[in-house]
């Protein structure tokens, strides 16, 4: 079977385009909101950091920030932005399912719109790695794709192929969906994150209706 964590190849090209980078420079409101709950000087990992919008935000707040991504061009942009702002961010090139950090190295891990760019096997390894590098009681904030999101994607795109259980590629997409994306229902979500306590879970439309992503805030058990 071909490797399934290939979306970074698309994003590495995107980060080389200034116009595309601009769309990804503003921190998400929900992430900025939860950041206010972190203790001063927390050890934070931005997993799949892209061009570093959240890593830079955490660093500006005085946290000890490490940022990891498999897209070298995104990391280069992050390093340039950090230097220009006088911020300290430890930028690392690496894969999400083999984190080069000690057990319990972090108080908080963020992985926004990242870890579902894989199949189930890689996803399971990645979540185990996230749990390993978090201290007990540490927090995780991230997103996953819902099965409703799969239906929404089918409605927009043709050429979808299920390459393994709940893992799809859409060959006709001009964006990253031509690379593997993993979708999950409620039972799968609970199983994947069984090593965590759920602090908050909702979807893009918590008031009801179809939402494409799970939004998670968890505590490491």
C-alpha cells in the first residue's frame, strides 16, 4: 500500500505561494480562546504547524513553543516570521506519527486540521504519540473529520475512492483532498481517543445539522 500521510506535499507547494500563505496567517478564534487557559510559560507543541500562525501566537504569549511539520517551506516561513517578530519557536521537520520528543515533554498539544490527513493506522500511531509526549493532565486541542463531512465532500467532488476503512482520496480535487483524508463517526472518535478525558467535543454546527469537523479539547489520562 502507498504511504497515506502525503498531504504535506500539497501544503509544501502552497506555502511557497505568498497569496495562499496569507489565508493561513490569522489564528483561529477557538484556539486563541483556549490559549488563555494555559498556565504562563506552558510547554506547547503545535503539531502540523504550517506557516506557524498558532505557534507564533503562543510564543507571543510567553509560552515555550515547539512547532513540527513535514512541509519544509512552511517551517521556513515560520522561522522568518518568528525572527522578524523577535519570538522564539523551536521549528522541527518531522512526521506526526514519530515525534522526536521525550515522554511528557509538553503541557499542551495543538493539532488543528492535521492528523486526519492519514489512514487509520497512521492516525492510531499519531494519537499514541500525542499522548506519549503530553504529561498526565496535559491538554490536547484538535480537529477530526466527521462522516457527515464525508457526505458533504461527496456532494461537492467526484472521483472519490475509499483506499482503506473510512479513508478517502478525491482524485478530481485541485486541493489537498487528492491526498488521503480519514473520516470518523462518534464511536470511532471515542475509541481513537480512549486514552483521554473529553473536556469538550462538538462539530462545526453544534446547534444541529451537518458539520464537517469534530472540534476536540481533551485531557491526557
